C-alpha cells in the first residue's frame, strides 16, 4: 500500500485542490485529479519530507476552530494598537518560551500559525535548547502570550503525538 | 459588471459589509506598516491584510457569486489557504534577517544569541 500511495493525505489534498480549481465534480475531473495526486506524491517522495502522522480528526477541527477565534481576536487587538499609535507607542517586546515538540511538521505548523496571526511573530527556534524566541506587538500581559503558545503546543502534541 | 445589479438586496448588504470591513482592515494594516516605530513591530502590520482582509473579502466574493450564479462557489477558499500559508514564510525570513543584522551591529534591545549548550564529553561526565 505504502509503495503505491506514499503520501495518501497529500494525494487527497491535491485531488481536492484540483476539484476546487476546476469547480466541478465530473468523473473526468476526479480521474485527472487522482492521477495528478498520486503522481505528485511520487515526486514528493524524492524530496524526503519528514513524515508525521496527524491523528484524531475531531481534535484537529477543534484546534482549527480555536486558532480561527484567536485570529479574529488578535485582528481586533492589532487594529486598536495601530489606530492609537500616534498617542501611545506600542509596548512591544521579545519573549522566549520553551517548546518541546519533536515533530518537524508540527513545528512548521506552529510557526505558520504564530506568524499568520497578527500580534505575534516567530523569530528563532533553538533546537538545542528547545526554546523559541518570538516578538509580540502589544505586551500588556506577558503571561497571556506564553499561555497562548503553550496552548498551541499542547494542541499540536495531541494532534501529532 | 452590469449583472451585479441582479444581486438581491439582502445579499448586497452582506457583500457590502464584508468587503468594506475587509478593505478597512487591509487599509489599517497598511497604515500600521507606515506608522509603527521599528522593524519588528512593522512585521505585524501586513498580517492584518493577509488574515482578516483576505478572509473577509474572499468570503464576500463567495457569497456574491454563489447568489448570482445560483450554485455553491468554494474555490476562493484556495486563495485564503495559499495566502495564509505563504506569507508567514516571508515574514519569518525577514524577521530572522533583521535579527541577524541587529546582532551583528550590536543594537540595543535585541536579545542576544543564546550560547550553544556545552557538549559533554564522556571524560567530563565521569568526573
């Protein structure tokens, strides 16, 4: 099974993207998408990506929902900071937090989530010390930011553990 | 674009609110890029446009064309996914480059590079 379908999730994802791009569920589109998905998974095999096994779909959905809520909240927070920047300089700063995630893909996902949400930006991850340096736009309460990162870490560990 | 007038009022109101809100967020992000004091804080401003702005405007587009063409339209989701997935990579690259430069120039207020953990040789651990 593994030899024929090296990355089943990637193949399914590519099939979905192909169907969305073509905006159709016609049999021809599905056949073409399946061929492309399997062929491109074979190409990816040559790149030797780190393999990980995300599990527990329900947890993943819940994690996604909590990230979405965080994105909305931090959007509003950053809009406020920018609108009052003339009156009060933002109280920004660097924070470090220890993160104990081994999985490469989970780390990449965490980096993307943190940088995509306004208000936090991933800067540097030290693999030896397992510590992450990130920048925060509005440091009203350091503890809250560290708690947020810890919450993401716990969620990702559940998903990839 | 004349067929846009076919849009029923309720849909037009939803689309209007979403587009204006998204555009406002993107505009505020751009203003932030202009007015925030230093590089690291400016790193946060464009993410407003790429998260809130893109999500709202693409949702508006989905609603608008789904109502006009009387079918489900989902392919704007791809725009949201790809924009959200790719901008952080650039921002991380810029952030790390800035961090590297500031450390070389020994600017104040920038966290220093942590020293690598001392590698313990077997002889040392025995002592």
